[in-house]
C-alpha cells in the first residue's frame, strides 16, 4: 500500500496550475503584472549569475576543486573550512 503523500509534488503542482488559471481568468491584468515582476527578478538573477561566472577564470575553478579535495583527504572537517574561506574571499572580492 502506498502512502497518500507519495504524489504530494504532483498534487501541489496541480493546485498551483489550477489556481493560476483561475487567477488569470478572473483578473488577467493582475496576473500579467505578477508574471512581469517574476520575469524582471529572474532576469536580474541571470545577469548577476552570468557576471559572477565570467569573473571566475577557467584556471581557478579546477584548482579550487583540487584544493577542496586535498583538504578533505587530509582532514574531512577541514574541507568545510576551506569552502568557507573561499566563499569569504569571493564575498570580499564582490
């Protein structure tokens, strides 16, 4: 016997889709404004992500992977410290 929560994601998607369809049917102008705001936010995230990806050089990324892997072999808990240090460096650089 399967649990009722097995298809929870499908049910949530169906409820969201039906709710959005009803919202569009009742007030299409508000739905358009909502979608435009989501689009603007998504475009801003794409711009910021692409700028950050361009700032990382092709040589630096493999070296970061090697550094993290080597620190994990040396001491497993040290891996998280190396990652935290690199995130702090990136945060300061931005």
